[in-house]
C-alpha cells in the first residue's frame, strides 16, 4: 500500500481536485483506492456524496478511538475500487482537544499500518492549515504532493509549506520525499509563465513534469460529484492528471526500490 | 546566513519557530516502526543512557542550594548581577538532556536545529566543551552540560558527543553556544519570584537559578562567555 498525501498551507490551490482526480484514475486503472478527508470542511466528503455535518463515523471517530473497527469508518463510494474515510465538521475541534498531546501526530500512520493489505493506494487530502490533522497526514505518507497554483501569491505559500515540511522532517528524523505540481496553469498569462519559470529555477528536482492546466470541467465534475476521469475520460484535465500520475507512480516505484534517495528529493534548500 | 545576521532575526520569529518545534516534537513523539536501522539506533541509545551520567538534577541542585544557603536573600549579592531578562516576567524554553531539564530564556535563544552525526573535537580545549559544530558559516561551541552536573563523588561527564546521541542542538547566546538536547519540552512564562536565584555563582556561574515547578535549571548563557567555568 502506498500513501500519498496532498498538502499546501495555501487554500484553493487544487488539493482536493488533485486528490479526487488521481484517486479516480487509480481506481479506473484497477487499484483498490482509499481517499482520506482530513479537512474539517469536508469538500472531498461532499464530493463523494456524504454530508460532513451529518456523519456518524469519520476521521473524528478515529482520533478519539484509534482502535475503532476500520470497516465502520471507511465508506464505499458510487465508484468501483474507490473508498473514502470521510471528514466531519467536528474535526475542527481536534486541535483544541488533542493537539498538544504527545504522539497525537502518528494516529493516521498507525491506522494505515492496520489496513496496509486492504488497499493498493491511499490519497490523503489536507486542510490548508498547519495543525494536528496536517501533521498526521505528513507523518503518514510515503510521498507528499504539493499542488501549487501558478500565480505569485501561491509561491509564497509554497515556501511556507516547504519550511513546515523541513520542521516535521526534523522532528521525525526521516525525510519526506515530495513533488510540486503546478496547477491551474494558463499559458496565455504572464503570471502563469513566470511562476512556472520560478518553480523550475527554485525546485528543479522536486517539480513534476506534468502541468495541470486550467479546465472548467473540474468545477462541473465537482458539482456533479463525479471524479473528472469518470465524467470525461479524454478531457484535457484528465489527460494532464494521467500524465502526472504516470510520473508519480514511476518516481514512487524508484523510491520504493531505493533507486532514489528520498533526501535528494526532500532536501529543499 | 552569518552570525551577525542571525542576531538580526527578530525575537518573535525565533519564538514562533521554537513554539512550532515544541508542538511538532510533542505530536510526533513516539517514534514508531520505521525500519531496522532506526530501531537499532534507538536501542543503542537506550543502552548508552542506562548508565546514568548525570546525578539527579534535584539532588545536585538542592545540595547546591543548601551549600549557599547563607546568601539566601534573593537580591543581587553574589558576584554576578541577575541577567537583564530576569527583571520582569520572561519566557523560557524547557528542554531535556538525559534526566536533566534545562531552561533557556527565549531572549537568549537562537534556534533549535537537528543534531549532526558528529562534531569537530577540540583537543586541548576547555574540558566542558564537546567540540564545534558548523552553523551558517560560523562555529557553535557545544557544551558538555553533564560535565558541570557531575559531583565530586560521582564524576561521570558524558565527555563525547556520540555518548549524548542528542536529537537536537539548542542554540543560544548569538548561536555561539549549543546544548545537546534529547527532547524539546515546552515554552512557559515565568515570574522572577518563581525562580530560586543563586546568589553565589562561584561554581557553575551559568546556573543562574532553579525552578521547582517544573523542576529545571535556568541557564544564564552569557556566563559561558565571561570567564573560567570552575
Ligand atoms: N485545474 C483547474 N482548473 C480550473 N479549476 C480548478 C482546477 N483545479 C481546481 N479548480 C477549482 O478551483 C477551486 C479550488 O480547488 P480545490 O478545492 O481543489 O482547492 P483546495 O486546495 O482543495 O482548496 P482548500 O484549501 O479550500 O481545501 C475549485 O472550485 C476547483 O473546482
Ligand atoms: Mg480542499
């Protein structure tokens, strides 16, 4: 089982879209795939057809009772091979309730060790702020995906995210390999082109080759509650995420077999 | 970044960094099953620390206090005045070295960094120095805190950096000094009256005071720079 977390402290950069689109592709390719919604807003949960304001078992349950039966928290979706560990709004209180308790950052990691034979892939969608939920997602992943919107403000957010990652790496004493994914790229705008150029210069070894273009279909897919690859298998957005997935799988395989030293990718500065 | 630039880093920024480190260290505390080499390191570490290198802090400190009980008046009457940061309420970072809990005022803190595997030895240097660690173009002197805490009857300094196997280095005093650290604990706010200030600082001049709740030894970083560390 491979765990990829999708995080960026900046909001609205395409985290949830990346999680659901990659998960859609993975499940269509025959992988048993679990998406985990760590965001109390529950966009991913809503996307999958559940109501984060009215859900009995969720990530919240898991944090209060880490030994809960996994089968009761993981839910089916309308799509074959695609499962969700949903969010509930009450997760917003977890930081206050448990945030400073020792070892609380490793709950998700432990949960995953219990289900490692059940799923091929886990994708974890993070909230756009640092807290116990994001720390759990980072500590639990084999590979971190950082979507970055190709515009100037977003680059500052990326710097912050990389800094957070370095601090977590320091506390855990193991590096977390990461890949930066440029999103909402519009090659007609100077801002998109210039920020891509900046990313290429600053993070040459951590940048994915695939770019995610602006595509209005993402919003429609989200409204319909269907991952874009299922709604539009040949759409621009689907093809772009397909290319991204190929690159991620290849890199991940190299990581797994020790062909890439994680610190090479993880050494940020 | 060079030393003179470090001192320019604003206090609030350093304080926030320290707060974040404390938060993350607590969240990620129980190091789980990563891989075999990791667990070996952990085992090795617990084996080496099972030889208690530091006499329990409370014992040493109480002894110290009793010895200097004559000058119990907390006013400034020893050889050294209280440091400037100690006049009003101040924040301290608590960290653990073996069983010893130390505290540095945040106003003296310059950061917390991951400990390197090794440091450069200092043959012929002060006995209480473990060696030098490069940091942003300068050298940080790493202090063998166990050396100071050892009593005459039980002289067991850790002596080598590898014997400490620290997780972090706590940088202080303009990043001139580094303390090996096994755990960053937390940041608390303290009032001067909560500290038993040492009036006679002939021995361990850096140990400016002791707190009871939590029990910890408060460090005056400047004292390391001043003169001999008898
Ligand atoms: N490549 C794209 N082209 C066009 N629109 C996109 C693209 N990616 C995402 N969007 C849209 O942008 C909005 C924000 O995306 P998304 O919800 O994935 O971001 P997020 O990082 O998860 O946000 P948050 O931080 O609030 O969780 C959504 O309306 C989504 O449909
Ligand atoms: Mg989202």
